[in-house]
């Protein structure tokens, strides 16, 4: 069975212990205003445009049926009308236009991951599943975790927490560490900025804690949205209620992602 | 195999004549030195020798460490008396040779006596006692050993590698500590002063060859880390010296504490600490018929080439495998005009690193007539082999300048048997050939294989035209070339080419023998990479003339896109155990990629360990902040203290040439 993957990032040192490889799944139920991986939001492959690779041959300009490409001294891409037909990708001579994701099997993913085995063994690292929301591709996620465990890899799952609890139950025995994101404690604010209520998320966290799983709660610090004292202390006291031994990490906002919106021909709502 | 006169065991007439003349000049030079004693310091002697320069000409062969172990063991007086005593066993030139050594050491002892007197006048009883003792006998205390270390350093013209300082001095330190003669704090003060003196002697000159090599294992595999190893590293971490340059020999059983200190060094970003993998190098040296006892004493010489501490010199030559790609594509000719060419560059150099057969290349068939990739690759290999053979069969005369007797006397067999220090009976020379820019050459060949022969996307004549034109007009060709597989991304398509070139290179070099009849060593190293960038024209990997080439076995700056683990994996596929003369990975990690990680030191330690487990040879981890470097280039006045690794040495960034600064910036952005 195949999964939709946006990237396999080796030498990943921010998502769990040691030196790891992070596999980014495509598709996410939430649509956070500040999303750091916008290319992983949608569950469908999308056209991305790497303008630094463009040689301005104007092929795409001529052939795009939806007129998404414009000539302003350089080629620019606006995705509003794009129906992801892929004609431009097939005709770009230099790979400046490409799909934002690849459909590959768990075995293929693992082949890439296993290239860094020696680093995991030395550093206590392993594989991290991130995204997007890995649990949205639950079968593929399960398959990849199962295969990883067969190779005796340490597994971490970076999740938004938004999934049916039975999906959690399915993969739980295969996950050594949950990196559980909580953005906002106020359900209304959560719905306003991410599109969905946080009730199932908090509920899942509570139930996972009951199972005694190893969890790190991560709060992305988005200036003006999640970094208020009220929100942070609210999350912290909720986590304490769930279980006392849970570590909370605050993740600084990464302004690098602005460029990713540009690649997708989209406007970043944060601007 | 050609041998020149002065390779004979005995000292020939022509040599003795030059030695006699030179010795007179040397003694004049010695006598010029003032008696410098500072009452605030523990050791006597000036920071720098009179008329000091890093590369004095005519120089004492600077790729020759002093036999410090022997010197500490016998003392100046021991060498003097031994030379005198043994002289009577010989006749003619040999006797004259030993008597000249005696004369040199007598002058040195006289100078030390005058130090003792001057100290007495200044009522500095410690320095007085130490100098008096050194003028009469071998050092017996740690203080005396440190003083001898310094005198020996400044009595030599020019600089050289310092060698295994922690091993040289440890017996004295341990004895004094045990007997209660000194405390740990007193010992530390002496070591601190010695290091301070090396820093002052270097005087911020950059490439001074003042390398120290710490730790390491012995023949039985036992770790030789001692208290001085840690003390030196702690002191070097504590102050912002760029000298002496630190090299550490690690192996399977190196203590964790040592590894931790090294990663702390790496994190400072100065690149001051180069790691040598004993498990690869000591084992490798055995294959080159070096006895175990001697191999165990290898140390870093200047850049990353190795030398046998106290047993002989190192010398090397260099060819470039990316230039050979250019030669193959252009029928043996260069693709850079006039003053930019390698031939012109070679003609401006007064050393033999690049000689005409190599810069001219072999006249080969036209690229246009090479029908298959195999045709092309065969032509490339024959080009490379031609250059290796041309370089290694050219007469070898790095020892035109006779070794000064002060240095020679510390070599094995010289004062005992009146042996010529350049002879194979006396010394264990390390002679090697370096090949540079392996990654860039592999990238270029991979691009030709994929784009010209397999996918047929670029016609041969179009590629040649684009290369001649430095990709100015044809951006499509350049884009395709840039997108071809690149070394350093753990991609077998291109890594396999690098492996094959390296393997053949080792085999071809090994077939050549040095003047002592032992196989010549090979190394994957390029000490001229910043020049190579300019005298190699545009390459089929999409690199323009002037853009950096990959240093040593590192990827071409800007082309390794998957991070350090992929780089180490690519490099590990090359059997560097066959290239122990020095195959260095410069691993540049942008500071930003480590920000926010709980334990960046542990990450660096684990990368080093993985490199060693994979059988790597030499690694230098450099943490660079590209933005800071660009700022420093714009506002040098604000960044006087910013130190970066260059090749064999670390140096102040603002003091580098613009070309070198650009190279360092490019590599900081690369991974």
C-alpha cells in the first residue's frame, strides 16, 4: 500500500531524541493560519514552482490551460485557478515545476530511512512520522510503523491529535514516543484559527495518557495567537490534569516557511 | 628508480660541503638571539627566533618535526657528548659531520648557560636552576622538560609540526606529580605558558605548521590519553588562541570525556580540532611496511598529511582529478585562457607541486569521437594515469636544502651511526601523492554519463560549447547539468564514480616506489582548492569557472542537499583506508540547523563516531554561520576575532583573501 509523502528529511534533530529521519505525510484535517508545512495541508498532490530553478523558457506560460503562469520579467505562479492537471510539470524541461508529494510504498520509505541506521544506533535516534497528519493516512502509517518496528527502530509520531481514537489504538503499540501538538486551549479560538474544535484533540491526549504512553506535548509559539500567558498556562494545567510526568516543549515559530507559500503560488494569511 | 646522491647512507662530499657552510650561517644566526628573560614568566627565551619567518628560505625542511622524544631523553648535553664520543668511531665526512653536530650543540649549551647566568643576576632562582641543569644534563623535571621544549622550538629556523606533545611531556609530569615536586595547578601553569608561547610565535600568521597531535593508541590498541591531553584541550578551549593547531587521534576505545571535549571544540565553530581515526590510519600504515612501533607515533604534519613523529620527514605532490576531466574533454588541452590557466599558475610557483606534464595533460582523442560512456571514461582514466605517472616518475628532490644539524641530530641513527638523515637507514620518510577535487570530478563525469550518453539530452558539441562559454549563453544546459546527481547526497549513481576513481588512484600510486623502495602513499586531499577553482574552467556538473570545487573528499560546496549524514555516507563509500596519507572530510554544518536542539554537542559527537565506525580517515567539523560570515566580509573591522578553518590551519576570517572568504561562505551555505 502506498502513501502520499511530501518529504523524507534525513539528519532531523528537532523531532525526538538523537539523529532521526522525519517522514512528512501529506494531508491534514486542520488548516492552521500559521501552518509551517503548507505543502502538506491538502490531501491531493499539488503543483509547486521553484523559481530559482526556472530558466525562463516560457513553455509553461504557453501550455497552461488555466493561465496560472504569468510573465513579469520572470515567471510567476498563482495557484487560484490551478486544477492540478500537471501539464506544466510534464513539459518543464528543468524540473522547476514539480509535484509537492510523491506516492510511495512503506518499503521505499524505509529503504531511505535505513540508510542512516548507524546514526540512529549511535545517537538513540530513529524515525519520526510527521506531516501533515500521519494518522489521516492511517493504514499507510500503520504499515510504515510496523515495518520500522521490525527493523527495531525507535519510532516517534508527530501528531495534531485530530483523529478518531481507534486510529490511535491501532498504532499505539508501535509508537515509542508521541509528539503531541496542542495549539490553543480555548475551543472557540481553536476553531477560529485552525478550522476545527480542539475537543477531540484534548480528549485523545487524555486517553493516551491513561494508556501510559510516552508523550511530549509541543506548543508552537505563534506570535499573537498561541503565545499568550493565558493560553500557555491553560495548556500546561490541562496537561498536568492528564498526567503529571509529561514534558511540555515550546516550539519557536519558523519564519522560513514563508517561502513555502510562495512555492505553492499561495498567499500566506500571516502576512 | 632514480636516486640522487644525498640519498646514500653515508654523507657525501657535496652534501658535507653545503652542510659546513650552512652550519656556519646557522651558528651566526643562533648567536644573534638575545637572552630574553621575563620575570613574570616561568620559562625563559624569546617568543620568536631572530629574523623569524614562517617560511624561511633557504629553509630547514619544514615538513620535518624535531625528534622531541630523543631530545628530551638525551638533553642538549647528551646529544653534544654522544656526537663527540661517536665521532672518533668514524673517519672522513662522517667524523666531520658528527663534529659539526657537536659544535652546534656546544653553541646551544653556551647560550643556555648565559640564560642561567642572566637569571641568576635577576635573582630568578627557578629559571636559573632549570637553565643550569639543562646546560649540563638531560631534563629530569617537568619544568626542565617544558623549558627544553621551548628552547628547541626557538633554536630552530622556521616552524614545523610539534607532534605528540601530550605523549612527549607526560612522563615528566607524572613523575613530578607523584613525587610531590609540583601540583596539578603548577603543571597547568607551565602548559598554559607553553601554549601561549606557540600562539605568540605564530603571531597570527595562519599557516605556520605548528600542529600538535593529542591522544592516540599504541600498538596493543591501548588508549594513550593522559591528564595533559585534557589539560591542553581545556586550556585551548578557555582562550581564543589559533595556535597551536589541534589534532586529536581517536579510536574505538577513546574515552567518552575526550569525545565530549572535542565536540565542545567543534561547536565553537573555529574548526580548530581535527580528528584522525587511528583505527583506519594505524592499520593502513602497516600495509605500507611501516613497523608497528613507528606507525603508532604518526601525527599530523601541516594540513592533514601524516608524518612519523621523530622518525622522518613528509613530502608530497599533488594532481587534480577535476582538471583531468577538462583535459579529457578538450583533447589534453585546458579550457581556461592565458593568465587564468593552470600552466600559467604553475609557472608562477617556485615549488614543484604542479609540474608541466600535469598542467599540460596528455594529448587524447577528441571528445566528439567517443561513442559510448565507456570510451569517455577510459580516456579519462588514461589521462589521470598519465598525470600520476608523470608526476611520480619526475625526479624527486624536496631535500635540496640539507637538513640543519640541530634537527638532524634528533633523528634516529644520526649521532649513533653518522647516517645521512635523508637516508632510508636513518629515517622513515612519508612520501605521498594527493589527488584533489574528487567530488567535483565525480559530479562532472556523472553529468556526462547521464545527460550525454544515457538520456542523450545534451549533444557533445553543445556541451563543449557551453563549457567554453562558461555557461554564459546556454542556461538550459547549465540547469540540466546542475540537476544531475551530485556527490555527497548518498546517491550511488555518482558515488560509484568517486569510489572507482579513488580505488584506481590508490592502485596506480602504490605501484610507484619512493627513494627508499617503499610504496608511495596516496591521499585524497587538495591544498590548492582555492586556486583550482580559478584554473579549472566550467565543468559539466554545472559549475562555472571560479566557483568552488570540492575540497579534499568533501562535496562541492552547495551541492550536498541532504545534510551531514548523507555526506558522511557518500564519503564512507570511498575506502579511505587506502588513502591514509590524508583524506579529509570538511563537514560544514550551518549553525542554524543545530539551533533549538537540546544537545548540539551530542549530535556532533555522534556524527564523528559514525564517521569513524564507517572507517573514515580524517574529519573536521566546522560550524558556520553564513550570515555572520557575510557580515564579516562587509564589516571586517567588527569581526577581528572570527576564526575559521582554512585547510591545514584555522585563521582569522577577515585576514583571508577575498577568494578564500568567498569559498568559506559558499561552503557554509552548502549543506
